[in-house]
C-alpha cells in the first residue's frame, strides 16, 4: 500500500510522539549534565566566595542564554551590595531576589523526576525550581552573606492552602526566639506565629536535624546528613565548587 494512502490511527501515533518527546528531553538533559560537568572546573573559590568568573559566565551564556548569565551577574551583585548590612536587610534582599527571578516549576516538569533538590547554580541557570530549590538557594546565599548557620533552618511543613507538603526557610534572630519565615509563596517575611497556614514537621541546617514539637521549636534528632537529599545537594556543590 502506498504511504500516502495509509491510515494512521491516533492511538498508533501517540506512542511514537511520546517516544520522540522522551528522546528530545533526554538529549536536552544530557546536554545540561555535560555542561554542568564542564562548568565545575571553572568554579574556583574567588575572593567573594561565589566563584563567578568571566569564563563561567561565558559558558552559561553559550549553553543557556543571556538571561541565565544575567541572573548570575545579578546574584554576584546582590552578595556584593549586602555584605555589610543587617540580617533583616539581607533577609529581605535575598527573599525578594529569588522570588522575583525564579519561576516556580514542579520537579516532574522541570527535571522529569520526582523530588529533585537542585543546587543554587542549577536553579539559577535554568531559572526555575520548586519550594526546596528556592529555600536551598536562599540558605546558601545568606550563608555567603555571613548569616550564621545556627540562625537558619530549612523547614519542612504541611501547608493548608493548598493542602500539600512545602518547605520554607526559618531565621532565628537568637536561640529560642520565634523564627521569621521566608517563603516563595509570599514576598512578606512574617513571624511563624502569623503563618498559621503552615504546620512544621521537621527542620535542618548545615549540621543538625530537628523534629518539630511546636512553632519555633523542636527536638534535636541528629545530624543533618540523615536527610539524604540534603546530603546529596551539598556533595554536588562541593564537587562543583559552589559556596
């Protein structure tokens, strides 16, 4: 039968289309992974700790475009402009920067996998991420700005509106104080007592893990290395030279 007269049923064509889509995405993913591997040697620790070199920016511009290059330059400027400021000013600047420049994209769409925790570099060059990615990027940026690790916790919560798992960054101005909450869902940084839409489950930082007992508190439960995805993020960052 001539090709022109063949009848192709839609149900037959769909698997072919899905296969082509998977191949195209796999090709893009391999390019992304290969580019990150090339970028890693270009990330020596610079004087500002970020390791943003002109070589890195050129690689990012070529692989991901000028918008991705621009966000790294803006990130570098953000850190340089806020080093000597108060913690409150640092929190506001960092929260505003990521909430404005990164679009929310769930892991299934963005990474084609479930529950992937991205490094700040991965989040910024792709200009997207979910709640964990926002929190991780904010946490490491504030650490680079000199905010002590013991004042911050990455806090896993249950959000009521909508009813789903969520993550926020908690900042404790002093031990035992009520934390302030940085959230990609809102530009307002509010005390935990004013976030009655969030129920804390557990929290962690660079060293420790806490199980939540009440707002602003928790029971020390061990090392942060017990959070596997958090350990994996830090391992990838150490290989890539990020702060």
